[in-house]
C-alpha cells in the first residue's frame, strides 16, 4: 500500500463538503451512463491500463467497473464524504482491488513515484489549485507513467468562451460543487510538464443540447522518463 501522511500539506478528512451537489451528482451520473454515453467514455478512458493506478476525484466510483483486469490495485481519492461512501459501495462490487481514501488533489496522501498510472475524470474543473494538483500528479507517478484524462473546459466560439468565463465568476461554482467551465485542461497539463499523447474532442451529451460544460477532451499524457545523466568530462 502506498498511503502516507501527505507531506505537501495537512488535509482534513473532508477537504470538500458539498452535500447537496453530491446527491445531485450521484443521481445524474448514473443516468449519464446510458443516456449520455458515459459508459463508453469510461471504457475508452481506462482501456489498456495495468499495474498500480491512482484515481483522483473518484466521485461515486462509477469508473471502477470499467478497469481492465491487468490493473493490480486502485487507490481512489475522494474528498467529499457522501460521494466517498458511495465509492466504497462501488469498490465492493469491482472486479479489481480498490481502496477508497479521503484526501485532496493538492496534497495526495500517497508516496512519491508509487503508481504506474493516474486517472483524472471530471476533476480538474473543481480542484482549488490546478498547478499544485498536477504537481502532485507528477510526484506520485513513476517516470514514464501514464495519465488518462477525461475533462471538460473551454470550447466553442468567442461568445461561448465569454459565457463560460462569466459563469465561472458568478453562479456556476456555487451551484456545481466548485466546478469551473472555462479552464484549459490541455494547457494545464502541458504547463505541468506532461507530454501529451492522443487527444479526442468529445461533446457531452453526445446527442443533445450544447451546454457551457459540454466541451470535453479525452486523452493520454505521460510523465517524461528521467533523462540519463551525461557522462562526466574526462579528468573529473
């Protein structure tokens, strides 16, 4: 087990507390599995993973049923109490070992370089400090390890972007559990030093009205492998 007391900052057992939104999210996320095509998105997000995986912001644990059997262990971080309780129930039904743990993305309670893969699924929109959270992702991922992500963010034309920014400054985070719709997940991953691989643009719902939260990206990134140290000059 890779758990530790987070040395990057103390985190309470309930780093996030949005009980009303958690109940709403738990309800709509189940419906989204079939009605919005999320089950297929989860399959594509997790296909081919193996080894030890940490999922950050696991929510109510709907990803757990989609992990391939080559995954040896999942540590699932979820800060919101109600969603964490639902994730524990999902973990009991999973076919791969899952340990659901309280914690926040900005201070992960696990050891450095302990995981082969990190899964980010609709979480970068709501973390308080995106650069710090991605620095933690980089810390816990082994060199050459993979990041799988499915995130929503800015998209559409100028009018939609202005709408997204206005919503982020006003009502959206208040009614959506701290979510933001105008963040740039791909830019944030690049800025954090990850190498981006294949990325697919996805609209959610796939067939339905276009919402400020509809613009999603599904893809892969890597933590660059550690560069070999150059040989010392002759004579040293």
